C-alpha cells in the first residue's frame, strides 16, 4: 500500500479515533495499537479473512477500508497520534 495517507484516509482514521474516545477506550486502544504495530500487516490480512463472517453480523462499509489502511505502519501511527491529540482535548 502507498505510504502516504490521503485526506479521505485521514478523515476515516480520525472518525475511528473519535469513536474510540466516545467509548472511553483511548488508553487500551493506544496500548493495543503500540503492541500490535509490528504485526499490523498480518492483522489486516486476518481482518480480510474473517470479513465474510463479520459481514453476516455488521455493516462492512468501513471494515474492509480499515483492513486496507491497517496494512501500513503510517496509518497505525496516524491513528495513535489522533487518539493522543483528540484524547487530550476531549
């Protein structure tokens, strides 16, 4: 995947960060993302593998997009920085 994030990608990741903040899961999310960073590609491929099962229970509009974005370390780093930035303001 391209290492540069588009504006749409950043907006999508910011939306995810806001939802995590809304659910008050900032600290566990940052901890998990930092811990799983070396395995982000494997995790994204696992999301794709389980996609058909997940789609039976929830809307998958953003699911496959998230799987694609999480292939890149840049996306994970951006999400962590958004959680830290927005979490301080919220």
